[in-house]
C-alpha cells in the first residue's frame, strides 16, 4: 500500500485526465490519494472528483495567496501568472466547515512569504480560522509554509493544534527536526530521488514523522508531469536512504498515514 497525502488532480494539467489518473494510482498500488482544494472552484471540483473514486479522499482549504485575493493590488502584480480571483474567504471557511464530515483533512492552507510578502496578517487570520475548524471537527491540517515555516509552527503550537502535515517542506533541517519533535508530520515528494534537501530530511527525521505526497503536477522524480502513480518511485529512494526494503518503508508510511488521518490505508473490501 502506498499513500499520497497531497495531490492537485484538479490542476489544469490534469483536465480530462483526472479520473484516469485516479485509476493509474490504484493500479500502481497507491490506495489513498488526498486531493487538495485551494479556493471555491477547486474545493467543489475536489469534492465531485473524490465522490467518484474510493481511493481519493478530499481535503478542502484556502491557499494563502488565494486567501488575500481581495487585498492584492492587481496594478502592481508582477508574477507571470494572473493574480487569484477575488472571493469571500470567510464565506469559504464557513463552506468548508459545512462539509467537514466528508473531509479527511483541512487544507491546503498556511502562510506564503515567497510569492507575496504583503498582507501577512490576513493570511494568518484565515489560517487561524481554518485551524479553528480543524480543531472543532477533529481533523488534521495540511499546510503550505513557504518562507514562513517557523511562523506557521508558532501558530500551531499557540492554538494547540496536535495533528498536521507540513507538505513539501522547504525550510531548514533543524526546523524540520523541531516540527517532528512537536509531533507533526512532514510529507516527501518523489523529487526526493534528485533533491538533496529532501534526502537529508528522510535520513535525519524520525521514521514515524514521515509521509509521502506528490504535490502533483509538480515535484516529480523527473521533468515530466508528476502524478500519484509515481509515489512508489519516491518510496524506493526513501527506503534506500533508511536502509529498509521498499515494502517495509511503504508499510511504515501507511501506518503513519493512519495515525495522522485516522483512515485505513487499505481500501475497504
């Protein structure tokens, strides 16, 4: 059994291929794929897709850049992609709360000081609101923490959040060790086959703190589009780094998945 705790199958690069990607994942032994929403449109698309496939599980959230869509000055936007479409973030938090019984986690959510450095107070406010939902419904958080990893950790500890996954963690190894010591998980994408930073994390962090993700269509083992069926490639590299068999590593990761999400890694028979 393999697991993918962070996938974007609603990304435009999967348009028309979402259902086939879910089938390919299952054929590759990936029994659980958590599909993450980012804003109103993708959140609803995630729900619809996951309702069609037993191996897909929904996690709805508000990506930190989307969380400040109303505050972004479009006249000064310099990125090569369009600024996010404005929406009522508080109303979306309320929607996520209304469907929480159907979710395996809350997120993607968090803080981003890489793409945007302004309106961090508003990013924090929405993260706190989503963390309050997670606490109220007893679900873990799936976190985006780019260039704001330490501040995110501070907020979780302050709020008493006990269950969370720091997805695709890009901070320093010492901070990753602090995150693991606090009882949180960190998920590793298949790019671990060629990324020294992730290799160090796999080698140094406690085995019980690790999970696997794809962050597809990004972070693949090669330059091609990443997808859940590629999780076993990353697991094989992780096993090599830890001196384990691939089966033993997969079993450990499946157990970690069950600990965090309280869902069996195996599909019901």
